[in-house]
């Protein structure tokens, strides 16, 4: 019986994963300062920024992680109301689009110059679409 190169590679890949998983389990730690959903919201959405830190939106406040992998989320802006549906980074990394789930509002947020909600941040609404 001959074993194909593909099958042999698959066996080695599975073996490597099985031996690596216990080591990776030690790399995870709870983030105690991660923001909880705002009142009336059900989730917190996150976008990875070009510098390696995360932006989190909880349905009111926008938080930035101060250090890569750190447990230090700082409130940098508020007033972005609604149940978070998504947070998407623009292709050039300069803006984050915050999208409400139920209400459908779309907010443009500049993580390099955080500001509290102002009407100019509302760039669209997709409610009922």
C-alpha cells in the first residue's frame, strides 16, 4: 500500500496541530477592561486598526486599546447610539464604519482623531433594506 504525498502531508499537519494546541492555550488571557454593551445594546463590535490595536464600539462609546495585546481599553468618544451590527475598517485604514444592527445608522469614525458623536458622523441609514 502506497501513501500519497498529499495524505502524508495531511497526517503531519494534523500531528503538528495536535502538539501545538496545548501551547497555544496558554497564550489567551481574559480582557477585564473590555467594554460591556451599552444600555439597550446586545453586543460590542471590534475592528483591528493598522497599528495592531483594536477599536471597540459598545452601542454608545468608542474605545481604543492602548497597547497591542493589552487589557487597556480607553473611552475616546461617546454618543454613537445603537445596537452594534459591525465595525469595518476602510481600505486605507483611516476610518472605521460603525453600523447599527436594527436602526440601520452608519457612522464614520476617525480613530486617529476621535470625537464625540456629531451629526456629520452619520453617513447613511440602511433600516429596512
